[in-house]
C-alpha cells in the first residue's frame, strides 16, 4: 500500500472533513483559505488515492437502543490434523458457517455477517481476534454469544469485557 504525500493544506482539509464531512466544498475551501476549485481538486485527489475512504453518519448507539458495548477476545483452533478433521466435520454439520479451508478465513467470513460486531481485528498475543460488539443489553449479548459466536466451529475460547463508561470515542485520526 503506497503512502500519499500530504502537505499542510491537505492536512487542513482532512481535519475539517473529519470534524464535519457534510460541509459543502465552499465551506471547506473557506476554512482552509483556498478558492473552491483547487479545494475540490484536492478533495477529489484525496478520495481517489483512498485517503478519504467514505463519508458516513455516526450514530449514537444508546439512542438507537444499543446500550451495551462489549470487547470480546477470541481464540481460534490452530491448524493440526485434529482441527482439520473437526473443521471438515463442521463443513458437513454447518456448511453455511464454513466457506474456506482455513479456520481463520472461515471466521473472517462469518464475522463479517454478524451485525452486532462493528469491528474485528486480528491480534498478536494470546488471543487471535478482538471484536467490538454493540448490543441492546446483556440478554442480547448472551444470545449473540450462545447462538452465534460460540457456535462457530473455529472458536476455541472467548473472553469478554464490558465498557462501563465512554471516556474518549472518536473516529478522527491524528494528522501528523
């Protein structure tokens, strides 16, 4: 993946758009001291280079009924003859959950389909993945765990932690 060179004006544009992606080009241009045409060219270049991936509306989870935030560490089975056998058995028992030959690949495909999981990261250390899970309440979390996550054939162990209080929650990246 190539890194694009950003000048001071590009960084200003990105900071403005991270704060409010709904601003018109005219408003962005004014805030970064450019005329609209060069500002639009810069924004288009940043979009085409993939620096700006997309524009979204950020929802308040509590206001849409998702009041419980959990972080779930997941450990998957490792490749071995026994796990390969279990994996092939899982293909017969739950073919809709298993799509590839690797437990990791199968898990990645499955987790992409679970709406409760809003982020999933492959990790170093003792656990293989970290999931950020938004659910309504503990009952919803329990249903997700028992009926979905723990039923996946590659899942060996999980450890969950629950957010008690939001201290910082931003999508804005530092523009160094």
